[in-house]
């Protein structure tokens, strides 16, 4: 692996950067496809831009995908912790009471 | 006349915001449904709406922080290093096993690993 890496470096850092980006993107894509639902990149972009203070602020494609992933984790954490709370209270339905109990710690953890 | 125009603009901003909230609500609903069927429980509609509201507000925190991180690094384009900073508290996060793996990937995805 190391030998291949140094060989590629000889081609120029630009090519290596592109190759690295492609590999990273493939790994990321594989992880993203694991579960069905998720936040679309365009939605995440609009959500972020809604709150930027500067007009010139932009977001890279990779950063958008990662943010989408982070948001997904946030939602799933909220959902799963609420479920755990409901299970602890021996309830079959997750209601606002259960969410309210787990929300403070969730927000602190993020 | 000016007041009418301002009123219309205000209305447009409000509708745009509402549309974004609705889009978030839809995705949150889908994710909760996946969790619900996996854990064999049900979420009340109000719970899904509440998670959706919190998520929408969390986006504001994320956006502000990301913009500040990039600006601190003297960039106007937010990159993966900034997102990684956003997830910094996740080190102490006692995540459920389902999300622990995903968080690990978020942290790793923003690093440069030659073997990838």
C-alpha cells in the first residue's frame, strides 16, 4: 500500500488529491446507502444557507454529505433514546413525555 | 405601497421556511418509521413533530458553528474538517450501538487515509 502511495505521489499532488477524494467519496457513499431514509443534499444545503450570516459562505459537497449524515444520526439518536425510555416505562407507544425526558441529555451530547 | 411589498416579502420568507420545515418533517418521519418498525414500537404524531422541530432548530446551531469554524480558518467554503469539529462532542457521546458505527464513519470520513 505504501509503495503504491509513493508511486502515485510522483504523478503530482493534484492527481493524488483527486484520487483521494474519489476514494473518500466511495467509502462515504457505501456508508450512506446502508439505511433507506436520509436527508437529501439539496435540503441540507438550503437549511444551512437559511442561517448563514455571510452571503459568501459556501459548503463543499463532501461537507454537505457529512452534515446530512450527522443530522440523520441526531434524529436516530432522538428516536432511539425515546424508545429506550418508553421501554423502561413499559409503554408500547413513544409519546412526548418520553422525548422530553431524553431531550436535555441529547442536546448536551451534541 | 412599500408596506405591502414588505408584507409580501415577509410572507414569502415565512412560506419558504415552512416548506423547509415540512421537508425536514418528512425525512424525520421516515427515519422514525424505520426505528419504530425495527424496535416494534409506535411513535405518536406529536413526538415525530417535536423531533422534527428540534432537528430544524439544531440546523441553525450547525450552520452558525460551521460558518464560524470556516471563517476562523480564513475560508469562505465550509469543508469536512469543519463538520468534524461539529461532531467533536461525540467522543463523549454514549450513543446507542446503531448510531455509534455511523458516528465513527463520520469521524473517519473526514480524515485522509491512504489505504482508502
